């Protein structure tokens, strides 16, 4: 399979996801190597299988017990990290909304089966992620049926683990951190990388103005100043031979879309090493919002005061912070209506961070150094995207559902994400995380252009080069409101109102 190719399988009938973990296939496929068949219909398993069939992996043996599609991509004895999107256990408006927020357990199961087939009983599968810090990993496991999946695999002598990569978990009330708990963290520890001049932040004017994932901005700016561009990466990810991303197809408030490239935020060990936006507005070298203005500056000063209070007075500070947030949303507007915190198409920060993480995933060594681009035997990064029920609008946490019935598969994260953006109805050229993934010079992610990508699909209108697919044949996702009218293929970059 060529890394410029992307497979898109669309369900002939929109039947959604199976409900009963561990999501056994309902057909006894010739190559199926485990010993349980489910009675519940499971079209997802069939679609995953069809992705590999349409990619013509091990095509000469398809339909026989010897068919081993991922055997061309994964070797016996290797460690494979399955990296789903496990961001949050619930949806703020819909009790079933987790189905279009999280990668579904049935997708994880089907891919894991074919990975184990490729490993030939000699190797390890690890499902791991670093969800949002105020998420419950235990509840994520429960809603996705991952515990049942682990128990089933263990009963079949499959070497299978589930790992929470975070070192800390928070309790968040009314948007304020009220409790912090230390976790066991990655059992293989964390590895610090400094990309220096090879970072996408090299030459960026945001030093001393970056904002990360926590109230303490000193830490994030220490790691991204003075020529340093440092990231703390999961040891589990760095010890893996293959990272197999299983992202959810969704819109995103800071990145435009969140698919494979954005999914690697989950291999980091400390989210406060990750720049999310640059404080200020474009006139002052920032991307916090389109125009800060007097009102915005006042708001930011008040917010900084209460964040600092929460850090210095952890008992009483969060209580006053919560009161201030409620009053502030009435005075300055709710985040669902007002652009702030880099939640718009002008965010020039988050794409750089995401592409840096992708560089480390491809070239990073367990000693904290990077392999030269010309060196062979780099870590491989594949992707299979769960778009069966996708998310549009206020992604990644509060999207609305889009029943597309599609899975996308490819060997290159940039190619897969460009295909995702286009099929969603967006212009890859207008989404920085996608556009710039094809222009990384020192540590390339893709050495071709997105217009060179070829789609192979069971939907006839999509069987062509990506730019040749007719607009009417694609979906038309609603972007996050901060990106609306700026990334759709029929839109122009118009500056949104503050």
C-alpha cells in the first residue's frame, strides 16, 4: 500500500455500533484466530476487515485462513501501541454522546484482532492514552467496555494491556480545578525531548506568552524559550515499534479538526509542556482571540488573578475562582459564544505543537534523541479513523453527531487527515495542522502534497485523487463557530467579530 493512498469504507446501511463488549465478530471469517463468535450484528468488524481488503494487503491470500493483512506492516515480536481518542467519558448534553466523542470499543477490538494475527503470538498490544486531565479513566474503560475486552484477550493468551499515561488527574467544577491527585503514571516512565531548531516553533514569536493546560504559565514558557522546545513523552509510546492511531473524526475548537495528527497529544506525559495558544491578539503577536481590546484585557487580568489565587491558596482559592467564573461569564460572555483561549481559525500555536509530537513519534529514540530522517527502521505510525458516528460543531468535547458510517485507513497520518478534512467538506489548505504537515523540512511527516493523495473506496464517487472528488459527493460538517466560514471549501478567510 502506498502512503499516498487512503482507504475509505462507507457502511451500506447506517447501523451504528454493536452494544455488547467485547464486540466479537458475528461471522466466522477464515482468518479469524480467536475462538468466540458473537450473536449480535457487528458491521464495524466487517468494515475494518474491508479496509484491509481494499488496501490489497496480502491480497493473494484473501479469503483463506492464511490471510494476514497487517503482516506486511507489523512483525512478530513487536510492541504495538493502539492509540484511540479517550478524551472524556461523557458528553455535556447527551447521555449517549460519548459515541461521537470517543473511539468506539468495537473499532479497537477489530483492529486489535488483526494486529494480534500479524504478531503471530509473539509480541504485545497496548491500548493507551492520556485523556483530558479532568477525565476519569475508570469511567472511560467502563463506557467503552475495555475491561471486558482485556479479560477476553487474557483468556485467549493475548498479551494485551490498557494504560493510563497521565501522571495526574483533576476534579474540575464549573471550569475550575478543585482537586489534584497523583497517578501511578506510565509504567515505562517519561522521556524528555528537545526539538530545538527542528521544532515548528523555531522562529515563532510566542516566547514568554505561551499558555498550556494549567494555570502556571511559567512552566510552559520555560520549556519553550531560549531556543528550547521540550516535550515530555510517554515511555510506552517510545518503546513501541508501531503506533496505530485510532482517532475519532471530529471538529476541534483550536485545531479545526481532530483526527490522527491531533491524536498524538495523548502520548505526552505532562500537558503543561504543550503550548495551546499564545496570549494576546495578532496585533501583538498572539492568537488568543482576533482582537483583545480593552474589555478583553480587563478579563484576562481578572482571570490571571484568580488562577494565581487557585495555585497559591488551594483550599479557598478555587472556591472564589468558581464564583468569579460565574460572574465573569455574564459580564464577558460565555465561551460558547465568545472567541477566547485560541478557539478560532487564527490559532497559530496548537498546530505547531501537534506536528512536533508527530515528529517525535516518528523519529524519537528511547534515549531522548532523534533518529536522522534518512535512517531506516523508524517507528511506524498508521491510522484507522472512527467516523461511523462523527462529531461536528463544538468539538472536541461538545459536538453534535454526524452519522457518516465511514472508516478511513492509511499508512501516513498527514495523508489520512487531509482525506478526513476533504470528506468533511473542508479545505485542507485552510486547516494549518493539515496544510503544514506536508511542509515539515528537517523532520518530514509527509514528503508529498495533499493533492497527490489517492482515495480507494467502496463509494464510487470517492475513487479518485482527493481534489477531484466533487463537493456534492462529500459531507458538509459544521465547523466549530470560531472556524465557521473560514475552512469550508466554499468559504473565504473572513475575520470573525470579537
